[in-house]
C-alpha cells in the first residue's frame, strides 16, 4: 500500500546564521545558502506529491535584527523574485506564488516585484507556494478579526470557518505537517490558527543543510502517525 504523504507542508526555515557560524562564514552568507536550499526543497516537495508549501521566510519579529541584515534579506528576496530564469521555471511547472504577511512594511520595490510574480502565476493550479514575509501568526488572527469588525458582521455569525476565510491562507487546506529546522521545538508565531491539528516534525539540521533525504525522513515519520484531530484515541 502506498504511504500517505502530506498535502500541505509548512516549514520554519531556521538556522541560517548558526549554520554560517559553524562554517566560519558571515550571517549574510548563511542567508544566501538558505535561499539556495529553498529552491531544492521546493522541487523535492513537488516530486513527493505535496501540493501546497508554506515557508516562513521572514517573521514580524525579524525586523528587530540589524539594519544591515534586514536590508540584505530584503534585497536577497527581491533578487530571487526578480530572477527571470527561476520564475519562468516555477511558472512552467504550474506553481502559484502567494506572499502572505504585512506587505506594507516591505520596501516599495520589493512590493512591486511581489505583485508582479503573484499576478504572473495566479492562474497556476498544480502547486501553491506561500512565502510568509513580515508574517506573524498573531498578526494574522488580528487582521482577520479587524476585517470582520469592519464588515460589521454580528458576533453570533462569527464562526471558526468565518475567521479562516479572513486569514492570509484563506482558500487553502490547513497544514498537515510542520517541519522546523534548526533544533528549536516551538512554532515561533507561525500559522498559529492554521496549525491547530498539524503534525510537528523537529530536526537538528540547520535550514541550509536540510536535504531531500531529511525531508523524506520527515515524510516517512508523518506516514506512520495516526491523525485523529481530537477524536477517539481508539480510532
């Protein structure tokens, strides 16, 4: 019998700076290595039958880092989303790119590039790539509630389904599996509402060194789990 695989995978791409220190490199070189690894992992997820991938690229808390590091990350992201060869490859593969997070906080030039890529890929159906930039799970819930209030929806009409409709991941299934690189064992304000029943997998591997093999191990581990979603433990 074929093993089950996750439909929606969410990844916390942690450990770029710690990996770089181990290699005697700068933090900026660590972020570059992390970016390169992201492209490999995206391809492997497609190969393994995943249909939605959400990656934590830059959290709302990351704004507290040095100006040099933040500027580099913004430019790296802009350069990546402006790479015509990479974007053509993604588009040809039927991947839709969605950017989730506080876009208004990002540099204007990056916002324009993001809008262009989202428009270019919006009709693709084979795979959805959510890139969480300037994102926080608490912010996501807050902005959903604010939208509900603005629309003057009565309290008795506010359901879990309605809140989900206003989240940044609206229209997509909740993550089946959350993978966190870097050895930490927490969600760190990532998709807090959406991961209520997600399976969690933690690895000591830093993000730049998280390989296709490690991803396969996470998928195999997922396949052995009995997902009950709060139901009877005997089922």
